[in-house]
C-alpha cells in the first residue's frame, strides 16, 4: 500500500517537512478524505471481536456505516468540512498489485479457517482482519449515508488519492487526509495522516508539506516521483536490493531513473524485465482526475433527518435515540464551522529577527 | 547581548497573566525599538501583539535584532516568583540557549536569578496592515470585562453592533437572549470612565465569547480598552500600557456562509 518506507525515509531525511498538529486546529478547513481507505479501516476496527462484526437484522455488516457516521460527526463537530473521495476504476498498472492483495486475502481466508479449527483467538482475529475487503456495496452504503448527512461525495474517475491531490492543488480543499503515502507522490501540497483515527487513540495528526519535503530532500518534483517509484509503489515492482535510503542516494547522485539505470551495477541489482517505471511515473504526474468544476460539486448542506432515520434505524438496526442525538450534533456543528481564521485576513511575512539560540546542525 | 531593566516589574507579571492562557509558546522579538511579541492561539483564530517600547525601560541594551522562544506558562511561573515592587531585568547572551530573569527588591537587599531554557519555535509572523476602522469604541476596561463575562453565562457568541445609538453587545442561548447597549458618555469625573464612540459607518460582527473573555485577562494593564471594528477585518481589542506600549488582541469574526443554505 502506498510508498514503501516513505514515512521513515522522510522522518530521517526531511524531519522539518512533517509536524504534529492538533485535530482541533483544522476547524473551518475543507479537507479531502480518501473514503476507501477510511472504510477499510472501519471494517477492520469498528465493533469487531474475533470474526464477529456489527451487523443489521439481515446479517449484513454495518461497521463501515457506524464508523463513517461517528467519525464524520467528529470531524463536523470540530468545525472541519470533509469531502469524501471514492475510488473509481483502478489503473491498468495496478492490476498486479491488486492480484497480490487478492491472493493475500485468499491465503488469509485459508489461515482463518485453520485458526477457527484450532480455536486460537489471536490468530482468528489477526487473519479475519486480513480477509477484509471493501466491496461495492460498502462504498454505495457510505455514499448514501454521507449524502443524507449533507456531506459532499466525489467519485473519482480512477484513484481517489490522485483526485484528492488534484483538489488540494487547485485550492478547493486545504489538505488531503489518507493513510496512503502516495498522496504525496501525486503531489498533494498538504497531506494529513491519522486525521481519521479514533479519538480514543489520542494520536496527533501528522501534517506533511510537499514543498518542504522537496526543499529538505533537495529534489525536484520529478525526482521525488522517481524516488517513490524506486522505493516501491503500487504500480510497478521495485529493484531488488534498493530500498528508500539507497534510492534517495541514487537519485541525488544521478538525478533520474534513466541515469541510474545507465550507471548502476546490473550484476548486483536486477532490473525487472520490461520495467514499466515510465508508465508509473506518468500515472503519478498526470493521473486521471476530474478538473472541471461541474463534476466537482462541493457543498455542505443540512442533514436529512428522516432519510437518516429511515436508513440507519429502520434498515440497519441503529439505536433510534443515538441517531436522533447524532443528527442534533450535526446541526449544532454547522454553527461552529462559521468561525473565521486569521490567515484569511492577514498574510504571513518573514520575521524581522533571528533566533538568539543557535540552531544546532547534526548533518 | 541583551539586557532589559524594567523598574515597574509588576507590569511584566500582568502582561504574562494576560497572554499565557491564549498562547502556549511564542517568540519574543527584541530590537532597538523595543521588546515585542506576536503570536496566534493554537487554532489560529486569535492573535496577540505586545509591544514594550525601549524608552519605557530604565536600561535597554539589545545589540542586534533577536528572537527568543519561550513557553509562556513556564515564563509566568518564574515571573510569579517576583515581588510586585521588584525591579525585573531580562538578560541573555548571544548564542545562549537560556534567558535569565533577575528580580531585585526595591531596597536592594534581595536579588534573585531565574534562568529559563529557550525553545526553538517555528511560528508564522503575520503582516497586519494599517487599516481604517468603521467604528472605534473606547470604554472602561472593567466594564467591557463585565459585559463579556455576563454574556458568556447566556450564550457562546457575541454580536457587537455599533450604530448612532451606541454600541450594542448581544447574545442568544438556550435559556434566552441578552442585549447590553452602551451609549456615548463623556460627562464623567475621570476621563478613563468615559465611553467614546467614533463611527464612520455602522458595523455589526459576531465573535466567540470564549476568546473575548480570554482577552479581558489584560484588564489590570489599563483602565480603558479600545475596540476597533470593520466589517471585513478581525476586531482589535487594545489595552494601552502607560508610557510603554500596548497589548493588542485580534479576533477573526464568525462568518455565515451562503453555501450552507438548507435544502
């Protein structure tokens, strides 16, 4: 998933590009959220014990609805304006990666059956989590829920991360929230991790700024994309024996994958046959996204009380009182999102003074 | 090398009390003009600007423009250890990672040194343009503090409107509504008790009371407060510090968005 080892690589080589932020500090901000990633997390975590999950009377899983409902309300209550972006058709290049995931799930299903036989609880939980797959129905359920809540939904033509990044680049949203680091490779100027984590985990939001990453790593955008491809992405294999750290060294030394391929020891490093790195690069640079305003209607509206009760309580067995209270929360939250931010009035300027404390450099 | 000696040490104590709840960490900037600070609260809704001009210090030495990152909670802890009549001196050496607060009792029989660690604070400095405000209200600071406190027991937000009639503070909450109107009043015994309203254009803005209440912590610094309002700008709540400078609080208004129309 995403770019292999990129978080650590950045923590080691571009620490200033990432900073911890309070969840609350994003009030009033429009944020694009990678919906599929969130739904996947909800299916793994929300209301699970062993293989048991939250279900409605018909026995259909409702963990994703519970998760989407409560986390979205948490965002709204903090004055954040979420836009959920759903995956469209995966790019051709991703089929290999998807096949891998499919076979992993198949393995896990077998392992799960075995664990169920032996009755090892830890294993049952572990393997059952690995069998989780976000289905079309899960996505449709969540879209319906969000629309009833008055939260905008965008269906990306292809990868959701790419669409999120495009929204952020064009200034339609302030930041992109996902757990998938390739949002950065797609060039999302500001990328947030852990925004959708449950509040009980008390993990601060980690904010990455692409401009600072490039500055700290001293790379161009193209070189950063090449670095991500070399580190290992969803679209093509990487070169065996080259991890993030080596990739960074090679990119700094040679400047591009082409030059690296000309210069590295081919005995030592096996380049995959017909390595589609150029196509992967193209996918990151010019992904298939909507740019037309008509296709991107981003509007937050009042929640549909009756619709929510019909969908959640009648169809999916949610507690009626809790849903009614939650709807009240959504309405109350609308008031909060009206608080303006100072940055909309005053612009940053360079500070006229220098710190008395000398910065210590460890390089 | 930096050495600032302030005879009226209690002033610094009051300044810290006014700021420490709004801002956790901030860079203090030191230049030939004076000792200043600009910082936003963590949610970037409110900003505080402090200026203590160099002329107000008994001794002021600052060789080059410097900034010192401090945790205001810790700084306040240390300054609380100074007596109200103490003379406070702020000292720091070039390249040092600490700042020293020296407290001298008025009779010079007790001298205390408190050394505090400095921090690296990555803060944004905002450019605040000089602006013509639609309305400027000057009123007793204790009166303003009382209004904010009273209204916050009813609601969360305050609408401040200035018209020819005067300045109106109103709120609305679950239990009901409240409106307080203050009229221009210059026929007072002491000038600081006057309420003076200068209005070029009527203006009405909504603010979160939580922040207003936090600003009123600066009330001990000045008998009067000046509130400047413009419809396109954050409100400025200013407490002048006699012969030294000011503490100014800026607060972004609440804005009703038209995109939030109901279905």
